[in-house]
């Protein structure tokens, strides 16, 4: 009986060791893949005051060699932890990248918003609200929202204006026209406009279907890193392409 018990304990210990080894191995990421991920965000990155905060190139961040990484998710957009070797020791930096063109953005350590353009521009807007604005800038412009929803990402809802504004890391990433009270500032188009009007003004690379106007048809690029989506009797402007 004792020998069977010893055998059972040994087997359990062996399984625990194997599981532990597999867990450690799964958490590790080959250095070449970490460096390849860093190439997605290569370049100089500036804060809102125009100060250069990060310089990323050739496997280095701010002149310090990238030696490890962890917790990488997504492709583009995506996120991960880069570990660099500084003179005083190793340092971990969490980076999240999103947006394209004028709206290419890097979020450092889940709080600092960085851009690779000193003069960040936008193309389209709704009631003066454009992609890349901060939460406070929206409230300063439109006033307090009718309500807000913080599930997943924060969404400021302006029911009387026919508008909602979604934010990631305090930055406007989606603007949705929900009613006839709002329209795009540049084109003047809103929820009641035809797909032909949208196609002709924004020069989409494909024709959206009028029959499927209120169902998801994918992203329609309008250039400058901005995309339009249709669905559910709403029209959205976003930095995301999917």
C-alpha cells in the first residue's frame, strides 16, 4: 500500500514539474521575435509637449539593448513588454501600439500617450470632435455627456446630439453618429446619406452596398489613418481598421 502511495506521489510530482516547465516555456518569447515586434514601433516618439520620450531602432530602445520580452498580444494593433538592459540593471517597458497614418499612437506603461509626429493632424470630425482628442477636450467642447459606459472602453454618449465618443487610454478612437442630429464636418454626410454619396466624397476603394447599409461591411479607409464603418443605423469614424 505504501509503495503504491509513493508511486502516486511521485507521479503527481512529475506532472507538476512538467506542467511548471511547460508554463515557463510558454511565458518566454524568443529574442528575435521580441526584436521583430519592436520594429512595428520603430522611430522617435514624442509626448504631448513635444518632448522625445522614446527612440526605437535596430533592437534598441533609447540606446539600451532589448534583451527580453513577455506578454505579447495581437499584431497591429498589439501590445507587449520589452525588457532593456540599462547601466543600472534591467528595465521593463509596456508598450501598446494602435492607429495608422496621422493617428499612429504608442501607449507607454498603460498611461503615457506618445505620437511619432510633432504636429498631429486629423482629416474628418463630427461637431468639432476628431480622433486623437483627449476626454477633457471632448467635454470642454460638447459639455458633460448624457451618460457614459465604461465596459471595455469608455464611451461618452450625447443622446441629444446624436453622437457617442469612445476612448482608449483617454484618447478618442471611435466617433459614432447615432442620429440625424449630427453629421461629418467635412462631407456633411450622416446616417441618412446614401452609400453613393459616401463613395463619391471619400473615394472608397470599393463600393459599399446600399442593401447592406445597416449591417457590418468592414472598414472603408478615407486616408490619413482614419476609417468609416456602417451598421445598426449608425456610422462610425475610427482609428481602427477592423
